[in-house]
């Protein structure tokens, strides 16, 4: 059986808690073992407001969000054909918000000098072309939500 990481937000004021560029919920989110970098996992393990468990995929509670596992499984299925295979084995996303959480702010290939996600990186994650107006509108909403979540976490 394959093991997956299930991460729960212990205390989430707005329903989610963000760490390592990812939103976590009190219901839990399942992640493939290779989803996070070592640095991100260290930050997650160090965060007192998160609980990390390694669980057999077959034993996942029904309340746990498994969308990222489905994306990872679909990504592996897509790798059969060379036209769909990512050169860097990066994960896939279904929405722009999900793609934003997969980007690394310290990576120049992921973010512009102005601090917005690179169109190429988003297009690769989504498997389709992303245009600037679409990205800008979604990024503005995503950044506002992140800011609101952080302000609620501070209070």
C-alpha cells in the first residue's frame, strides 16, 4: 500500500491555515509523499498549528481532501505519452489558485520581479495557456484571501 501525508490544520480561523505556500484545513488534506521539498516539510513539521500524519492511502478518512492525490495519479497516467510529460516532473493543478500554491516564491522561474506568478509556470501546471489578464484577476483575489487569512491568524 502506498503511504500519503495527511496534514490537518489544528487551528484555522477562516477555515484554512497557510504554510509552505499551501492552504490546510481542519478536515485534512492528503498529499503525495514527494509533494513538498525538505525545507517545506521542515516548516510544516515545526508549525504547531499543523498536524502531520503518514497514512496508507486505502485508510484515508472520507473527510480528507484527496484532490491532489487524484492530480498526481492523473499526472503519472499522462506520462505515458511524451507530448504530455513535463520535463521537470512538476505536479499538475486544476485551478489557478491551486497552481499558485504549488509555486515557489524564491524561484525566478515561478515569479516575476514584480512578485506575480510567471505565465509559463502557470501554463505548465495547468496544462493549458494562461494569459496575463486571467492570471492577474485570479492572483489579485488569491493575494487578498491570503492577506485576510494572515490578518485573522495574527489577531
